C-alpha cells in the first residue's frame, strides 16, 4: 500500500517494511535483524528485563518492533505480544511495560484529542472463545498502561482474537508454523490522523 503519507511493504517471506515520515523501519520475518531506529526497533537483554530502543549493543537480541505506519487518514502501530506478556498471560512483563512506555512517547502528541482503538490479536492455538477472551485481556492490559503514560487519552478496547491473522498459523502442508503464529500475537493501536 502506498500513498502520499507513507508506504507499507510486505515481502514474500512475511517481513514488513514501513516507510513514512518517521523513517524506514524493518524487521525480517525471522526476527533476527532490524534497521535500528529510535522510532521502532527494540532489543532486550538475556533476562528479558531491560529494553533498549534503537541501536542495539551487540550483547542484546532483537525482541520485536513497533512501527507507526500512515496510510491515508489512518495511523497504526503493532506491539508484538511475545515481549509484552509471558505465554498465556495478560500481565505485562517489565520489558512489556518499557515497550508500551516507548510507544506512548512516540504517539503522545499525535493522538491528543483523538480516540485510539486498542485491539488484541492472538494466534489460532486454543479455542476461538478462549482466544477472544485472551485478546481482550491483553488489549486491556496495554490500554491500562497507555492511560498511565498518556493521561486523558480516549481508548476504545476490543479483541479480534484469532480472526485477523497477518501470517499463516500453519504451513501449506498443515504443520504448525511458530514464526507465523508469533506475528499474529499482537496488540494493535489505530487512530485517525
């Protein structure tokens, strides 16, 4: 997708590049590389306790990324759940709180006076009903942290559960696809520009 405010490219391997006024931000589908930028890539130490946003010291590993992508009149940001929460949990990890705080600093001025939709997404493991509830609990946890970071923000919290995957949960031959499922576990923020 491309327009005057930005471009989003999804490559054949499922990696995403977002080019906009914040600069080029990239994470490969295996999660092992990023063009470090102060606006999106974040890294964690081996214990998962300390998060560095931007260029990583060599000892740290890429934990995930968020990007702010502008298409038309809508901006969106994806926060990936694997760094935000432990498995099957809706409690933010210390690294997760740091990531939400960094994301809040990035969007604070842009969302003033606007409604931000906070939507939880899951992979397809578990029942559809359970995933709907887990997505809601995780979206609520992120929204609660955002309220602390952006006082007065108007947030609309919901869950899409497993219904809006951005990658395949299984491979073409029907086997489990952990990399694809990891991309689907996320909390998405959207707002009108």
